[in-house]
């Protein structure tokens, strides 16, 4: 069970003066239950890539397979693919349009043919998952704060019970607290429901903290694909691509250069703290 891209190339406006090769020969597989991060400089092809995952755009060359089936083969049910793979666009709150929150979140399940009771159940469950307060269920989406709108929009996709949730910069423009809350809730959803999450983010700290695998895009190609430690160990190459490792990586390297025996592979604050404390402890024990 997986989503697979085989040698996917995507060209905007082919054969015109505006031709743009946004993806170049990208092959990857996302197995069920993974929490994957996609990073890359602006224009590197992240949004183009994720729109292939639910069949929103068709590769110019190459194939997209869902559970082993070519989603662009004749007769393939793209509607069912889009139910299985939920896509949350950047600034999804611009797509809220119903008169109240609950009706808005019910929109997806209603389209899937659920009864009004099922729609309501699914909508309430999805809103609980994103930590949206019950007393605001009957408010107009337009009266909500930015963070609340974002939660409603994510809940709208979750209510369709996707197996895979793909989010394009879900925390862009939110304050640090709102950002952490939303990402913590996504992680919890991944842990409890086993849902696959694909997260596009500009924040190395978020990526390092939440994901188990990082795909780095650069100029339409996949530059790296691996666990965070492995990818961040290429921090010099990442810099050359206009990216950077998490700040903690730089701190750990600086400490090492100044003679402290710390683990330069630490990518989260917790790991760094443990490594620094162990190094300090080691120093204390050394005979003078
Ligand atoms: N609709 C479009 N028509 C023509 N070119 C496009 C279109 N959408 C994107 N592009 C171009 O394709 C390339 C990849 O764009 P894409 O939006 O996938 O990048 P991105 O990594 O998501 O960038 P960002 O971080 O800014 O969101 C860019 O050069 C972009 O200008
Ligand atoms: Mg984008």
C-alpha cells in the first residue's frame, strides 16, 4: 500500500514561450503510515510534486501509482483517489465558504454520499482532532481568527477520512503557538489513526521535530531523501540550495569545534540537551 511516482516530469505550458520544467524525473515511494516532510527553496517544485499525489495534475511524463495502480490509466476512479488522499492547499482558509463551521466541514463527506448524521459525526470528530472549540461550531467561518480558520479548513479534508493527508505549508502565517498546536495535533492523528502525513514546510525546526523522512527538492529534482539526521548532515549542500539545517545543528557543530564532545547529529532541542548534558557530565568526571 503506497503512493509511488515513477520518473515523473512536469512541464507547465509546454511548447510555449512560458514553458517551465517544474519537475524533472522524480521517482519516490511513500508507504502507508509514514510522516514525510518536503523541503526546498521557493520554486523548487514542492507544490507541483504534491499535486501529483492525489491526481490533481497529470505528469507530462512518468507514472503515478496508488496501491500499485496507475492513476492515469483509462477507467481509474480518480474520485476515490481524491477521497483517499486529502490535499490541504496553502492558505486553505480562502476556500471556506459555507454559512457556519459545521456545514463547511460537512461539505466533503456530503459529497462522498454520507447521510446527514454521518456527515455530522465525521465533521465533529475532525474538528475535535484539530482542537477546534465546540462552542464555535455554529459561527460563520469568516468571524474566526486565522488559526481557527486554518483548523476548520484542515478538518474539512480530514472529515473525508483520507488515508493520506498532504499539507502544503499548513502553518504559514500562524504564530509559534498556533503552529506548534496544529503540528502536535497532526502528529497525534498520525500516531493514533496511522494516517500517512506529507508535510511541505519551510521550517527546518518543524521538519526536524515532526517527520521521520525528509525529501529535499532543488530545481525540480529530488536532491536528498532520507531520515532527518542523514539529510541534515549535508547541511553545507543544503545551504548551497538556499536552505539551512535546524539552528541546533549549527550550535552543535560550533560546540564541537570549541572542543566539547557533543553529538553533531542532534537535530532537535531535546537531543541536543541530552548530548550537551552528557558532555558536561563527562567533563566533570575527568580527573584534573
Ligand atoms: N501554474 C503555473 N504556471 C506556470 N509555471 C508555474 C505554475 N505553478 C508553478 N510554476 C512554476 O513551476 C516551478 C515550481 O513551482 P512550485 O509552485 O511547485 O514550487 P514550490 O517549491 O511549491 O515554491 P514555493 O515554496 O514558493 O511554494 C516554479 O518555477 C514556478 O514558477
Ligand atoms: Mg509551493
